[in-house]
C-alpha cells in the first residue's frame, strides 16, 4: 500500500517501514517461495570489503534507530542474549560452525566499533552498499 511508504529517515528503512505498517494495523506478508520477487542476501557472492561496509552501514542504522527512539529493544536486553545463544550453540553443532559464527560476531563487533567514529547521514550511509 503506497500510503504506508514515507521518506527514508534512517538507514534502517526496512525496519522503519515494517514498524509503520504494524502500527497502522496492517500485517506484513513474506513469501518464502523462490519464484516470488524479493531481495535475498547472498554473502558468498560479494567480496569481504563490501560485506564489511554493509556491516558498518547496519551498525549506523541501529544507532540512528536507537537515537530516534524507533527501535524499542535495547542492546543488552535483546542482542546480547541472542548473540550469546547463537555463539554457544554453534559450537555444539560443529567446530566449523563455531568458527563461522565467531567470525560473524567479531566482524559485526568491529564494524559496530568503527561506526562509532563515522558521522554519516542517511544519504552518505547509502554509499556503503555492496557493489552489484
């Protein structure tokens, strides 16, 4: 519904749009079938530099959403327990899964740290997208 779409105010536009749709009383429908049009993240087809830029952009988006009060969950209340759960259980699955998740956590943490020193507005933040 076009009337639910507003101008992007942060890099977390997907989060903002979804939240706006829910608050208006509508539901969000996701199509799991492969033949439905949607964006699919394919991390194994982009280089690490672009992947890392996306991680920085995501960290900036989280920061913007927290500052504007649009994100209702806190880091300590949601992210930390979730990340710990994923980390602990990945090692139970296999050694390689544990290494992969550890790499993901380190990369995300480093990107979050770097994002603290980048003062980018939304328009400049979009330049951190992966090249296609």
